[in-house]
C-alpha cells in the first residue's frame, strides 16, 4: 500500500456520513479553561519602574489578565524581585511564552522564571 493509497483510504473513512446522514453535534458552549501562571523576575532596583511597565504593557496587549503584581527588594536593596500572577487561556499560552522570552532579553532583568500554578474555568 502506497502513501497515496493510505491517504485516500483515510479521506474516504472521514467522509463517510453517519447513520441518517447526520454528523454528531458539537456542544454550542464550551467553557474555556484558563491557567494561572506565576512569573518571577529579578532586576536592578533602579529599573523596577521600567520592568513593571514592560510587563504590564506586554501582558495587557498579548494575553492574560494580571491577578497579582508584587515586588520588593532583596538583600541590600540593589536587586528588586517582581512576582506576577497571570491568568491566561491555554490557546494564548504562546503569547505568554513570548512575554517571558522578551523579559529574558531585557538588560535590566537579571533572571526570569515562570511556572503554571493551576487551572480554572474562565
């Protein structure tokens, strides 16, 4: 059996109508599932306003809703830590990946990490 024959067989199987010529219906309402993500970034204290602005603009434009935004200083106050909780639908997760990647390229950011926290019905 060639690849063409296999593809033709699969296409034929898919296009066979179901009993009474009706296809199974798809539910009209599907609850989107959103995940809660945590972004943790460390930056210089003097750059905290710039990093906060970058995070807020990127998230509001590309994806998600900010559920929590906290920052504080570490050790002698030279390093600030930003913790952001973002609720993002699963189909927009790649936008969140872009936001975190962009943060990693920012010269003011010393480190960035993120993880999924939980799933909730949106």
